[in-house]
C-alpha cells in the first residue's frame, strides 16, 4: 500500500506541475498577444504570407469582396441569441490572391433560413486581427458543410470548395462597414485559467491520497493485535 500511495502521489504531483507549466506558457502567450495589439498594423498584400508571422496581429488589407463565396458559420451566439458568423473572401488589390474575412455576426431567422446580408461593393479597406482557421476536431456533427452553411472554417475544406488561392489565416474584421453585422469580438482566451483549475484538481487529489494513506496507516498501526 505504501508503494501504491507513493506512486499515486508522485503521479498526481507531476501532472499538477505539468498543468502549471502549461498555465505559465499560456500566460506568456497572452502577454505576447497584448503586446502585439499595441504594434502597428501589418499590411496584407498578394504575396503568400507565413501564418505565424501575422497570427494575432492587427492587419490591414485593401481589395474587393467576392460575395458568391460567402459562407455562414452556424451556431454562433451573441447576447444569448443564436446566429451566424459571415465569412467572405476579399480579393487583395493588385493580385489574384484572396484572404477570408470574418465580417461579423448576424442573427439567425426563426425558420432557420439564411439571413439576408449585404456586402459592400467596390474596393474596401479592411482592418482587423489575423486569426487561425478552425481545427477539424471541434466539429460535433458529420454534417459539417451543407451548401454555404458550415460548422467551422477549415482551411483545406474552404480551399477545395472554392478553388481560391488564399492567405493561410482569417481576418477578424474590426473596421466599420454598412452591412449591419455585429463586430463585438471577445478578447481571446488562451486557456490559462483552465490549466490552473486542472492543476488544482491534481494537487487536491494528491493531498487526498496522502491524507487517506496517513489515516489508514496510523489506524492500522494503532489497532492492537488480538
């Protein structure tokens, strides 16, 4: 029993330490994000850019929207109301390359039809933050893309569906536009507090095993032999 207790306590302590390390790493990422938000905006042009060079940076791009490739990202909530994020590719001025722009949120009609969304015509100047495309593991259904209603914006899927040459990131639009979309973006949560909660659970489990071992061990030693 002593060996089992030592092994269990060592394992849970190690897992707690690992979660603390992850929390510190995420805290560093958050500090980096906050610092990047204070940097001048990066100009996005037609040359293919490295995603990590611009991720979570303020960016600016000039070009024209291609509304026929718009997709509606389903199950997005704003103020407890379900709706869609509206994503439209922008053809970058002076090139044939596009960048996908998450233009904002729109409420979903009660009959589950698609909302009517206007798209600004002509050359636009879009300002926002470069974010990553979604990962496939976040999808909860096999019906991940029905027409132009999608669960998530996955780069490979969108590229195959449209055939467009794309920058490897999405611009989360912050600049104003005459489209009645809501652009009240939350500050990214990189998960620091989640790791701290897991670390607390592992440390609590370690303490519980130690207390259980001490109580049962002391009780066994104090019980007189018959």
